[in-house]
C-alpha cells in the first residue's frame, strides 16, 4: 500500500513547456526511456494530464501506481527498508501478487459483452 500510494501516485513528472516558452526539464539532455532519444513531446501551456488523456487518465494513473508497487515490492532492499525480513518479504510479495491476480479476475465482472 505504501509503495502504491506514496511512490506510485506520488511520483512522476509531467514534462511541460511553460507559457514563457521555457521547459520544466532539460530538453537537450533528458532521454526518452522508450526510444533512447531526446524527449519529443510534452504538455503545452494549459494542458493537464486529465485534459489530455480524458477517460483514460484514471486508469493510466492506477496502472502506474500498481506497476510501481509491483516492481518495487519485489525488491529485497526496499522490503527490508520497510521493516520486512526475508521470510516476511516473501509473504508480502506473495500476498501482493495474489491480490493483483484476484483483482484481475474480479475485473472480468465489469466486462460488458455487448459494448466490448
């Protein structure tokens, strides 16, 4: 929960061009982790995450938070820093993944066959 809420929802930076034309990141030296090249897109003045992604904004944000929790929740050092020894850390990982799988299966109940 801590990793999901604090780091998952509380992290991340939106690259943006400010109204004065400057950027809130080093445009020349910031690498796009997907392409390996320079960052090629950003939010323009007046745009915010929800105005750009609309209906997908919430699901994208939750996906990011879950991904952060899943990745960091498997890191032994992080689990140790959160007060879990090796045995307890394994249990934490097992329960977290079991909860994710269960949530995915339960999510099928929201699927509408007609609307797909």
